C-alpha cells in the first residue's frame, strides 16, 4: 500500500467517525463526544501523513513500515501532532483552534474514564457537548479549507459534515431563548449581537473594536470567542464575516476567501499610493513573524494586522539582511535571516 493510499484510508476513517459523532448525539451523547474527538485527532494525523507516514508514529526514529502497516505502533498525541505540523510542515494550527480541540479531548477523557448516568436526559450537558462540537468544527473546517490541496478528494465529505453540523446546532436554540434578555440589553447598550461564526446564532456580542472592519466578539450561546473581520465578498460583493484566520467560504456564493482577499479589502490603497510617492515605505505590505505569512501584514492607522493569523503588532522591523519589513524581533537577522530569507549564513552556504 502506497503512502497516498494510507492517507486516503485514514482520512476516510476520520470522516466516518466525524459523521458518527454528529449522528449519535441524539441517542448516545457520550459516544458522540468520543467519536467526534477521534475524528479531529485523525484529521490532524492525516495532515502529518502528507509529509511522511513516520510522523504519526510517537517515536519516528523507531518507525518500522511493516509494523506501521500492521497497526503495531504508538501514535502521536494531539499536542505532538500540533508541534510536528508546526515544525515540519511549517503550519501553526493556532492557539484558539488548539484550545478548542484540547477542551474537546479533555471532555472525551472524562467520558472514557468516568460513568455518566442519564446523560441522554441532561439538557445542560447536551448543550455543553454541542457547543464544544460547534467550536471544534469551526476551527477544523477552517483548517480543512486551508489544507484544501491535501484534502481535495474529500470535498463531498467536508460539505456533508458542514451540513450535518448546521442541523446539529438546533440543540442550542433553547439556550438562545433563555439569553434573550441579556442579548436585548447588549443591543440597547449599542453592542448589537452579530452572527456567531461557530454556532450561527446572533449571539456574538462585540467586545473590542480594533478597526472599523475588525472587532473581537464573544458568543453567549456556544462560548466562542475570537476576532472577526467584516468585508464584502470579492466574488459576489455581499457582506461576509471572516473569523480567526484568513481562510473561509462565502455563505452566499461559496467562493473561497483567502488572506490576500482580506489584505486587499483592508489596505488603505490611497494612503499606500501617497506614501510611495513621498518615499515612505511604512505602508508597504509586510511579512508576519508569528505565522510567517508572506505579505499578509497590512497597516491600519498605527497598527499592523496579519490577514493570515489575525495577529496585531504595533511596529515593524526590517530584516537586517534582505531589508524586508516584518513583525516581530529582527535582532540578529543579518546572520540568520527572516522567515523568507536565510541571511548571510544562508548566502555563504549557497556560495
């Protein structure tokens, strides 16, 4: 069996577990949590698999293909999978996403080790589970969109899971009703609730306005908290909200939204043009020192916002070797370079 076939098998198994995790919720919320969490872990491992099969083995240096094919190996933990995706594949999952996955895993562990009687009748416990599912799927869906090149053969499964999750959210409608007085009070106070990116209910209360188009929100229904960017869809011109990172799908036309679309929508093109004429390079697009995004940082008045990881910075620094503007500390970059050059040391090695 080739590596692609192993990846295909792992990914199909993950989507099967995901669908079961959603479908089983009515009659068996305990197994719903267990299967949903297993799906998340398997999809992270599937992403690692696209780098090399040995990366999902706990100790890659001891990886044995025959044992691996026989299923005789210890696999990576969720924390190890995140670290390897970051260090080997060069893609950080993000703290908000991982916090959500970790909360789901902790709940799964409790389900496995402790008996929960009458959970099927416990409305509050079921609301908690659905909220966790919504937050985790929101982040997982964003990752699958970002990793579209690797999961292109699973678009049907991804779409099916997204449709199932939208139906799944009905279990939170009762909680929404109980929150009506609080949401009405927020509205009267000028903090109009918007649609939550995770659960879909208009219960995301604005917390801080970072910019005209950027604000942090907190959902009172599913406890999602994050940063949202409001732009017009570059494909159909209808208003959309992109949350927590620069990858999304338009709810109206289903067009793919990527960081460069956010950069174009947020950039003050007049200010950039005027600055260039005056020899001011402080309005140029910059690279992100946090996620290593290339020209994903746009200036917003006196702040710098990354359209890939949504990180805010108060200043830029130039790489001491290539002079490219970056967020983060560029001290010592003459020798080691920045995220997009190898510095003098790399130049000397090439030479």
